[in-house]
C-alpha cells in the first residue's frame, strides 16, 4: 500500500532588499554546511572572483620571476638565499590571504560592516603605537612585532574605506549630520599618523579614497573645489616641510639618473620589448632594488613583455568596471560607497605603482596589489577583496517575478 507524502511547510524570511530566502523546512530544517557553500557560490560575483584570482596567479608567476634577482641582492657571506626564496614565502602568504578572503566573503553584509569598522579602529590604535614601539626598516618605522611583523597601515585600508562609507551613509537618515567634517577629521588623524612613519604615498592613497567617497556621497560642487584646493595645498606644504616628500618629488622632477630606482625600473620594463626575454632570462632586473615588491611590474615587462603588462592593466580596469556594473541597480548608499571605496583603494594603488614604474609618478614605496610579494599587504588586500565580495553579494533568486522557493530546495 502506497502512502502519500505529507506536504511540507517552507519557512522563509524577508531580506533587506525585499526578496525572500528559505531559512527553514518546518521546525526541523537545518541548512548543512554544503548548502551554505552552495548559497555562497550562487550569490558571489563569480566574474569579479575570477578576475581577482587571475591577478593572484599572475602575481605568483611574477614573484617567481623576480625572486632570483632579489635573493641574490640580499644574500650575504653568512647567509645565501635560494633563487626561489621569496616565491615559496609568497605562496604561504597567498594561502593565508585566500583563507582570509573566503571567510570575509561569506560574512553577511552587516557582519562585514561591523568587522571592518572594528578593524579600522584597531589599526588606527596600532598606528598610534608604531612611532613608540614600532620596528624600523630602511629609515621607515611602519611595523609592529606581535610574534610576526604586522604593518597596520595595510590592514587599515579596507577598514578605512568601509568605515567612511558607513559614516557618509548616515546622511540618508539625517541630512543634518555633519558627515563630511567627521570624515575629514578621521582622514586628518590617519594622515598625521602615516606621515610620522614616514609614509607619504599611503597618505595620498587614503586621501584619494576619501575624495572618491565624499564625491559619491553627494558633495556639492563648491565643496569639491575646496577639497581639491585643500589637497593641492597639502602636497605643496609637504614638499616644503616634509623631507620624505621633498626627496621623492625632487628626484622625479630631475628626471632620474643612471642609478635612480625609477629610472632603473623604466629601463628594465622596456628591455623586454613586446614579447619579453622569457622567464628567468631578464638581465636588467638584477640591478633593480625591490624587484619582487615595488618594481615587480618592470620585471613582468622585461621577462614577459609589454603585452603581459597590458593584460595586467586590463584586468585592473575590468575589476573597476565590473564593480561599477554591479552597483548600477543598487539603491543602498552604504553598499555603493563601501564597494566604490574598496575598489578605489585597490585600483588606485595599482595605478600609482604602474605610473611609478613608467616614470610618470614620483616613487611611493607602494606595492602592486595582488601581484607583488608581501606579507601584511597580501593578506590585507585579499581580506579587502573578501569584504568587497561580501558587500556585492546578490541572491539570484530574489527577483520578485521569478523567485520560486521550491526551485532552491530542489537544487
């Protein structure tokens, strides 16, 4: 005798954007870990994820190409570094960074926002400690030793963008809240702490992220002009009263010399022509300081050619365009500002580094995001990407006209 299945009741919840998601199958329904991963995979921006992973893969190859030159330069009579010394270490940092990216990307938007704000507060406090107990490397005091070397400014980047986006979004609830002065005060504090290290390049990057967010939040034309004038005055004042900025700008204006880092980077970049010399066959990279970090773009140009450099630039542009497309039909101001800020930080840092390698910008001591070798920078950048993926997540079943909860259960 056959029995008729007892109808089951699906328990649903209304999402912030008005859609519906299945959260229970009666009182006993429990979503398995596999179901959670499946939902994450459907909600994540897979195109953006692919672009990010492409840069990470290119970065591993680029570090492998640059590692011998840096290893030889840093080897001593007491300690000889293997040709792939930096490559193997980079793989470890990338593995940690990818784990951080995944855990950040599975966070709900509210949890990602809260976590980023707490991260920003913690890293600003850490920046206060850097001049007091920080470690000095090559004349700059930017690191804290906490069992491992931590660079607070790198981890501040994603938290800073999201915290500013959150503050600027207060305007939606109350237009009278002075959100611009509040963010200016935060930017001023961060700028002072960074320039004390000294780190003029990161100060300018943070200032650029603030300007993009203030612009998108509805800053009036007059205030935009005031902000631009203020930034110009800050650069002029830095040139006259800040030795780090004076040195870098003077070197840039003078056009470089045979032994200037930026000039060496440009010569290395052009040595490979369109197709490059081939992996480990470049010669000019051996004279290039920081070949595996600040000037890795030039190493790519020498060994893989200008075509490979163009591919890297195209991927960065594609990331910015993809995020923009993702935000076109978004109506939540915080989401728009947070995603735009994280993207501006990532792509802005990339183009600053590329322009330095092309001798079009003063040297900044700034890595190429997701490609250069790095510890704190690699983990922080991938964490920032994870937060970007979390903020731009979309449920493909939330269309009011096409949503069918039974389809989600069957799949």
